C-alpha cells in the first residue's frame, strides 16, 4: 500500500474516472509484499499457495464491499458525513472504543508496513553491496538518517511522484524476475515432480496465508477510493476487475519464482537474481523508490501522534504562548516527534530476522483483523436485522475464521521467529 491514508482525501466533488479509480486501487493494493510471494509458495507448495492467494483475494473483495455497504446504509439514514473514514464506522458501531480500536490497528499496520520497508531496503542493499561486509543493521540506520530528514517534509504532494516511481520499479523488477524465472526453468528442464504441491508441514499454510494477506493491502483506502469516483455504483465492478488482474499476476509471479528456484527461493525474490549490473540496478531502483515513499507510509502515523500531542496540555501551552518563538518551538516539537518515530521503527527493523517472517506476522495479525474481522463486525452490527440467514452465517464465518487465523498465525509466526 504505497499511499495509505487514514482519512479520505477525496474532495467534496468526486473527479476520479473509472480508469483512474482502477489505477488507484492497483497502486493502493500492490506493495513490496508481492516480492515475497515466491517464498510463500515455497513454504506452502505451489498448489496450496495458488489456492491461498485466490481465497484471500475473494475474502478481500467481499470484505471491502462490506465497508462500502455499511456507508451506503448510513447514507440512506442521512449520516454520510459521519461515515467518511474507517474510524468513523468504528465510532458509529462501537462508540469511542470502536474508533480507538480501528485507528489503533491502522496505526500499527502502518508501523508494520514501515518496518517491512526498512527491512526490505536493508536486505536488498546488503545483497547489492555484500562485498563490503557491512551488516544489515548499518544499512537500516543509514536509511533511517535519510528518512528523518524526509519525514520533516509536510507536503505529501511533493513525495507522490516518488511513489509512482516505486511502483514502476516494482513492475520492472517483477518483469525481470519472471524473465529470469522462465529462462532458468527452460534451461534446467524443471518438472512439477521436483516441486512441492502442498506442504506436509501444516505450519507452512498459515505462514503463507499471512504473507498473502500482507500482499492484499489497501483497506484503509477503501472508502476514500469509492467516494472519489464519479460513478460510485461502478466501484464493485472496478474493484473486482482490479483484484482479478492482481490475483492472476500474484499467482503467476509466486508460481514462476518458486518453480525457478525451488528450495533456494529467498524471502525476497530479487535476492535470487544473478549478480549482474542490470539486476543490481533494479534492486537499487526499488530501494530508492521506497526511500521516498517511506514518508508517505509514515503520514498516518504522524497524524495520529501529532493529533495526540496537540491535545496535550504542555503542547497547548507552547502554542498559546504569545512570544515570537512559540511557533518555532511547536515546529521543533513536531520535528522531534517525527525523528523519534523513525528511530524507533529503525530499531525494530534491526531486530527483524527476515522480511518474509515479519510480513507473515503482520499479515496474520493486524492485517487480518483490519481486512476481515472488523468489516464483518461492522456489517453485522449495522445491518444485522435486515440480513438474511445465509448472509449472517457468511459474515459470522468470516469473523470467526479471521480471529482463529489471527491467533494461530501470530503463534506460528512467533515460533518461526
């Protein structure tokens, strides 16, 4: 999720065309997690991995539409202005506790995604410059120093072009990986018998499932994407088209990567690429793009933290002070806050054992709760009396399965760590 927002950024008069909405959905959903899918297929097997990605895609589509249906229900009641964000739905359903829970989960989802970015950048840079013998943590803190400065930039518009650059690098990297995979498969004459279809290790299935959930991001953007469209009624169709295309690409990408490298598949597939200048350029390009999109990942985190700071007594005293330095002191406090956030995330990233394990942990826990559990709860609470029995059973099943998956996935990932 390269442009995650906590609040809807759409204007009061929607201007997004169907094609633009399609592009925005793809940008919001596809992130760095896709480069870990071949590793997930290695853990689960190519058949189980393919089925898992398809199942997660279907559940994601259904639960995204649940959020839209909840807001449409509120709009019919004349409460559309009260339901602009995911947090608003939490407040309407469960009061302040619901808002705090929703924003708490989004906050930590963004923190998890930010840590994953740092680990991803660190591992790729360590691979490119491995001859220098510099430890992974050094790359992470070196990048953190750059991110501290970039986090002080207040305008997201100034950073948005770099997000597009990162997506282009992702697409190029995927293209090069697939080309290398096909060449390696043809040259080696790999057969299906040499690869695992379904793993005999049951722990591998929830691990791969967590990775798949991590790849289907974008729930924080669902309501904003739908409200930005001129033709809101077309959103389910556009969302379906986007997710069908993304799912096909995910399955083919994970399958081809695993078939090419087998048990040697790394948790970031770019680390399997041959040591050539072209592949190194792709890795560096990915890292550069993500360095400049990292502050966008931080934006919702900074909004929440700075919002809490603004409500504190000491910060109010700074702002209410009449001397000429009060504005500067408030700005310095903001800079210090953003610096500390980056440093804490860098410290956490330096302890992460690997991108794949961490992505699976985030996907199994926070992402699963945001993606499946909360939409099912909100839908049942807002529309429970008007739902037919089959709809209630389906929502309840998603709710229960989401909780079980989150609990067992967390345990499984921690054991792996």
